[in-house]
């Protein structure tokens, strides 16, 4: 079973997405986000998982339907 995201992890990711104006979190931005999570003591997530979570926040903030969430509902 997948490890649940904590409120603090979600806050860090959401704040980061907001600061970067909801850009697609890839490459340098992903490195910076992973570094922020690591500095806060959350270093157990793989990069792909962090990127997917950031993408979910970006979709949420833009008001778009997330392909991942839609897949989980159906």
C-alpha cells in the first residue's frame, strides 16, 4: 500500500506550485521541490511520485480535471 501524503508535504508542494505559477514541475523545478521536501525531513518519496503530486496540485489550482483522479473514480 502506498504511503499517505502528510499535510506538511502537501503544503510544501502546494506552496511551491503557487510560487512557480503552476508551471509543469519538471527538471530544475523538480530538483528544487525534492530538495525542499528533503530539507523538511521528507526524503522517502521518489522523484516520479513528487512530480505526479505536483501535477495534481497544478490541475487542482487551475480547475482542470486530473487524469489520475478521473482514473481513480472510474
